[in-house]
């Protein structure tokens, strides 16, 4: 697995007695021996390029202002002979970034309003999910319209403040940092936004994502939505969140799906319900169970797993319909999944079938590209054809006759793509539609793209939005 590097900054211990020997450019990670982007922990003074021996977190500053001394030290380094060269390179990058933010619409040049997200050290998995969610308009707007959280403790009592890494453990709110990040992404800024405050909260409340190793974007999305859902149900620092939990006028009671307690905007937008039918093959007893879901994880059928590109001619093309059919078709459970039949009073062979009892407003489909083998986790690199418009879900419904003519049609809003060969390595980017145009989000870089490029992507996570108005688009 490739070593995770932590950006371009160098964090060094202020006590010269703790400095590693040599200049910062000669320092290297004590684990992988890499000298690229080294960090020195302020607590244990060990040099690493990722997680630390002391399991501490790099902070903006300490109470004694130790990092300010670091800044002063780095300022002196900038007065070296290489200063002019760095300034020249930085200017070129800024000009390039500025030019990439301009595009022609109807013959006139306009500013690109999308903002990228800085990579904090293998955080592309988080950036791709955040950019995708920021383009789920109903979901994004709900958070952007929430009032800012006010902290009332110590010297900041009565004043509106924001969460920083130097604040205490109790002053973290995932909802607040998520809200601020979404607000920053479409403000038209020419520079990328750094989600470090949000990432700090993620470290605090989701221990699985501590460190700077590559993580699974789907796993992060599930943790993020689950924790947003839980926080929206509760309070922050003893202050009621009744204002936050006031329902958006478009989110009616009938559209909500409860998962782990009361409904929130998370379940109102992403929540659906599955009916799980299990039939005993010995006595014919049928068992039905309803399961709420926020996304559906779909297998890529085994017969398509060697077909890697869209233009490959050996065999039929794998489509999203094939994956949905594999998920919902009748299946006989193997010997390791014997069903406990209440009539036979023992485990028996059985069949299983899923029906969708209720479709969500936003249908999130996760293609299971990573599979465990005896010794490692392999990636299924098969290209899966998916529609941009008119995904028809009616044939997967438990009671399709009760649905309207267009209530089961979905249009694509965003796609997360994993580039590379393994879950612990590679890179994540996202494509998303905004006001009729498609954008490619690659960490700090945002570029305008077209539909032909989007449909060629090897999708990992697909976000489909329920169609609201009639359209002449073709169905899947």
C-alpha cells in the first residue's frame, strides 16, 4: 500500500532539543523512510508522514503558541535563495487556477462557481462524498439554511464562534462543520476550501477514520449520514436543536423513513424501505421483514467481472439493470446461510427475495467493487453502464400499481469513482450535475465536463434524484 503523505506543510517541535538532526528537507518518516512532506509530532517529536506514535492530532496551535514559533521558523526559511523561485511557481499555479475557473456560456466568459476541496492527506474519499452531497440540492439546501451554532463557554460566552482544532473535545458539532463546508463549496471562491475543521470532528467522533491512510468512500458516507442523523435527533452542549429539526416544507411526513429513532432530513431524503421475503424450501413457510435503508449495495454479477471497458467486445455489456436484478431476484441461500424455520423448529434450506416497499427521494446505489479473497481484498474493475436520465425503478417495487406514472423515475445527480486497484490505495473523484452542467471534482481541481465523459466512468457510488417534472427522456 502506498504511504499516505500529508500535504506540503512541515509541523516541527518548537524546542530545538527535540528537533530531528539535519534540516527539514533531510527528515524522513521513521516508518516508511519517505522524506516527502514530513511531520514532526509536537508531543512525541517523532517524524511521520501519516498517523502518529502518540495517536495525537496536529493542531492549529497550542495554548503556549508553539506553532507560532514554527511559523516564525518557516518564515526565516522563506528568506533563502529559493524564495523567488517558489513565488514564481506559486504565481503560475494561481494563474492556472484562475483560468480554469472561467468558461464560456453562450459566447460570453463567466466565472466557474464551483469550489474544490483541499486534500489534507489521502482525504480524497471524504472530498468526493462531500462534493456529491453538495449537489443533492434538497439535502444541501436544508443544511445551508440552518442557523450557525453558538458556543457559550468561557471567554466566548454570548459571541458566535466557530470550531477550530485548538478548542476542547466537547465543542464539536458534525452538523455545524458540515453546514459550513457546504456553504463554502458554491460561493464562487477562486481558491479551494480546506475542510480541516470538519475532518477534525470526523477524527473525534469516528475513530475508524483517524490517521491519513486511504479510506473507503462508501464506508465514510454511511458513517457521515448516520452521525448527522443521530446529531440532528439530539442536542448540542445542552441546547435544544428544535430549530434545526423544524421540517422543511417540502419534506412531508409521508416521505420520511425512521432509522434508529426519530426521522431527520437524512432519512427523509435518503431513507427507503425494503421487504425481505424468506421461504423455507422444506415446509414452504414464508417470513417477511421490513428493513429501512439509506443506500443499496449491489453486486456486479460474476459473469461480467472480466469485462473492464465499455468498448470491450467479449460478451454482453454489464448494465445497472443487471446489478439491480441480481439484487432483487429470487436467490437460494447456501449452506452457510441456513434459515431458522419457526415451523420446522430448525435451520433449513430457503430462498430469499428483496422487494422495495418504499423508494427514497434520493436513491443511492453502491456497486460492490471490493471483494475479500483468502488473503487480500480485490477490486472488480468491470465497467457498468448506467443511465443519466430516466432510471425506472417501478419493476422492483412491491406494489407498483400504487405508484404514479413518473414517481419511479430517477435522474443522475452525482457519481463517485475510485481510480486504482485496491481499497487501501488509489484515488477518489466525483462527477456531479449543477444547474444543468456537469463538473468533475478532483480534490482542489474542479473542471467543467460533458455527459459523454460522465457515462464512461467506472462508477462506485451513484446518486439518483427522484424526478419531479415530466420529461421526454428515455427509460432504462
